[in-house]
């Protein structure tokens, strides 16, 4: 749920940041802000091949352990993406605007992160072969990753609002708000990685202990 609340910033606070503080000019042509939404789709398509190689099924190992590892990697990539956006926002604060390649890189990393969350979660739900349960769990997942996550995304994006800025300090205050929000999301996603890694280590330890017990 928190992952998608962070990811949904792409259509709100991140889009507004791009429109206001990113240099979108290429050879005299200004790239529309809406076109940056396509970076996510391209990242998903191009990185899908890499993902298929990275997380391909192996003969040995425990499936549950691998699942938590994928979640940790996805959250880590989300944190890395917002870390890049934080650097971009700090660049804007110092020089008035940020470079477009840096922004594209951050969005691409965030798009790559999605491949480790949604497909993995949905595949595990569909593996539950109990009549009626799969549909209910899918609905709950959609509720958490959709409606509730979008609400939280709006709450987060609202922290970058300029409604209370005065005329003289509006620009500086605005970019500082983006720096703060992007940095907080970076650390928030990193904290989620820590929690998932603890679960991953626990599951791995339990799996190894069980394997040793069987051998003995």
C-alpha cells in the first residue's frame, strides 16, 4: 500500500515538479509535461527482459524467501528513484531548474521497481487454489493498492502545496517543499526495505532450520 502511495506521486507532485522546475527544452522544443508519464511504461517494457532473468524460477530454495527478496528489491529501487528526484530537486533549489535526463532516470528506476511488486503479489494471490478466496483477495489487494493508496498519495502530494506561500518567497518555499517530500519518501521507502529484509531473514532462517531438521 505504501509502495503504491509513493508510486502514485508520478501523476501528482512529481508532474507538478517537472512542470515548474525541470528544464524540458530540447533544441528549442519544449517537451510537454504529460509525456514524462510514458517513461514508466517504457521502463516496464525495457526492464521486463532483465527482470525475467533476475527472478527466474530456480530449482532450489524456498518460494516464500524469494518473494520477500523481490519485495525488498522493489522497495529499494523505489527509494533509489526518489533519491534521484531529491538530488534533482536540490539541483533546482541551487540553480533554478534541473536537467531532464536526471528526471527521466529517476522515473525509469521507479518504473522498474513496480515490476518487483505488482506481478509478484498478483501471482501469489492466484496461486491460492481455494474456490472464492482468490477473487476476494484480489479485490482486497486492489482496494489497498488502488483506493487507499491513492488517498494516501493525495495526502503526501498535498505537502507540496503552494497555497500558503507569500509572493516574495513562493519559488524558494515551493522547491524546498519538494526537496523535503521527496527526501522523506526516500527514507520512508528505505525503512520499508528494512522491515521486509527482517521478514526475509526470518523466513530464510526458518527454512534453513527446517531443512536441517529434515536432514538430521
